[in-house]
C-alpha cells in the first residue's frame, strides 16, 4: 500500500561534513591566536620605546614611544648636542625651553611683510612660516628647514659648564611594565545532528452483497409456466490513510576561554639585560653566530 519512502538515515549521517565543520572551527581558533600574539608583539614594541608617535594630522612628533618619567640634569653643552642630534620635534622644543642665555639662531615672532622662502632675515634668527622654519644664512638669504632639522649653537664658552634639567624619557619596560599575552584554553568543539522520521498508515474496507430476484407465469389456465430471474450486486467500501513526516536538525557549538598568560621567560630575561645595559652602561652581550 505504501511506497518505499524511508530515507537512508545512515547515509544521511555520513553525508554531513562533520570533518570540515570541526576543521573550520579549529582554524578559526588558530587564526585568532595568531592575531592575539601579533598584538602582544606590537605592544611589546611600543613598551620598548620603538614605535613612532604621530599627532592627529599624522605628523611624527616622536621617533620613539618612550614616556616621561622624572627629570635628568645635564650640561647645556650636552643638551644642545642632544638637540642637534635628534629629529623629535617635541624633544627639541623641550630643550630650547630649558636653555637660558643667548643661543643662535633666535626665533623671531614676527614674519617680515611680503616674506617668501629665500628672503633675507636678520642674522642669527629664524621664523616659523607655513609649516617650516626659515633660518638666516648670514649671507643675505634664508634657508627652509623642517621642524626636526633645526640646529642651535652655543653663544659663549661658559655655557657648557652650566647644567639644565630636562624631562627624562624612558621606555615602559624600564618602568616595570611587561606586555600581556593571551591564549585560548579549554576549547570545546561540538557538532550535533539529529534525524527524525515517522510513518503511519491505516486501511479500512467493508463488503455488502445484495440479491434481487423476480418471477412471472406465462400461459392460460392450468398450463401456465413459471419463469424468473435474479440479480446479485456487491458493494465494496474502502478507505486508506497515510501519514509521513521527516525532519533533520543540525547544530554546532564552539566554546573557548581566553586567559592572560605570563610573558615568555626569555622575554623577561631580555628586558632585564636591556635595563642593566641602560643603567649600568654594560656592553651588550654578543650572540654567537
């Protein structure tokens, strides 16, 4: 009565790409771990003072990412030498602000009327004009220099013996900070599939037989002949019912825990060695080739 509609449940289970699903989930965890490690390396580079710092306009303000921590006292000659050897705009401004006395060239607040690059300026002066310094060359002209390229000179021989206080800039690693590393632990990958199949059927039938007959006499008097006929009918009542349902459900679960882990021991040893080299002026340890 019913057709062969039963699904091949075993084959359907085999057709589910469980291996691919688990592999993709595992790759997602591995790729996320790589991104976390790369971020920790970037943070370590920033804490070590190696990241370039820019302002909102994208201009480089510091060539490194060291932070201010305390002050240091150096001679004016050392301060000027540091000023002329760095391209950090902020550091140059700090040194010029800390220096006292007469130093050349001197910043002139007023831009001469009708000034154009190359226009002569007063000897030993410079101006700030359209994003550049324009410094007098002392030969009836001026030269355009970037903010980080301005040099100053000592005006008298007594200046190098005088001390000035400058902000001290050290790396965050020297302050005791260490980069944080993260790792995925206790990862659970779960794939579920359920197949539900139901089929129901029923049949009912009934049979009714009806017999009908008729008779008649033919002839005259006592010579009549009796003839007859009969008709038989059969009625069959049948009903059929069928119910069929099929459903397949699948679900996957990925649960993991992200926890901070200690910095690698080799990194901590390297940080300690760098700080000893910085503060004790010890020569760097040579790595064997």
